[in-house]
């Protein structure tokens, strides 16, 4: 499933259309999210301002440090995106 997103840029007559893929299907028939987020604690991207020395503000994002690792989920090994805080904290069991 994908969604068209209409976004205006600096030129008033120019509109840019982005195709955003919201989700993909997994081999098991489920739906997996494509966003960069942790599958254990649901830590995701955060947004804010980058503030320069002259106090000008521009938008920026912070992405979590996620790793694609094989973990045991209900006794079966699966590949999940897990943040390094959950890996170091022992919240998942590696396969």
C-alpha cells in the first residue's frame, strides 16, 4: 500500500509528489513497518530544530541507532530492527 503525498517547495507553481510506502508484507502474511523504529521499545525518529551560532533554526531529525538482528520470538528466530539500548540492556534474546 502506498500513499501519494503532495508537498510544495520554494517555487509556488511547482508541486512535488512523493510516494510513501507505508508498509510492506512479510513472508508470513503480516505487515511490517518500514520506518526506522525499534521493534521492542517502539523508539522512533524525533524531530526538532538545528540551532546555529547566529540562532537561526532549521528543521532536523534524530534517528535511533537500530540494528537488524536475529532474535528469538516465541521460540522461533526472526530478523527484527532493535535499537542498541535494547540490545545492551538484554531485552531481547539473540538467536
